[in-house]
């Protein structure tokens, strides 16, 4: 049934999230997870269309930091949408042979976060 499928998917995603958090903690590394955005069309007249996480609320809330990657005026931007230690801010970045590098201004983050990212 649809409810059983939802429950099974929730349990799988929760288990994956816990495993990734443990891996990050044990190995002292950053784990990057992806989640596509999808449009949810209102089921009833007058109900607005909403944009949400394709894998649902449980996966959407499984990370402590959320960064949106997007193109603005033919340039790459990373915007912090959710973080325990940074305000919402945006940084322009470039991808080069040596990894990711900031290409513009950044602000509102602790020193060192935004100057250089390594792939």
C-alpha cells in the first residue's frame, strides 16, 4: 500500500542519514548529500503549488547545513540557506583543476569558511 511504501522509504532514508552522520563523525570528514527540488501541485482548488524536497521532509531535515548551488548571470553561486554557525550568505565560486575556489565576495561566516574549498 502507499502508506507501507512511505514507511519503508522513511526508514531507509533515516538509516542512510544516521550512517552518513556517523561516518562524518568517526572519520572527521564532510559528507555532501544531494536532494532535488520538486513541485507539488495543489490537490484541491485554491491550494497553492509548493516547491519541496523530492525525497520528502525527513531527508530535507537530515542535514545540519543546507547550501543551494545555482547560476546567476552566468556565474556559479553557493548560498547558505541553513547553518548552525553561519548566517545566510552567498559566495560566487569557480571550479578549477585544483578544486573549488571563491571568485567574489563573501561575508557573515567565521574566518576561513569561504576563502577556499577543496574537492
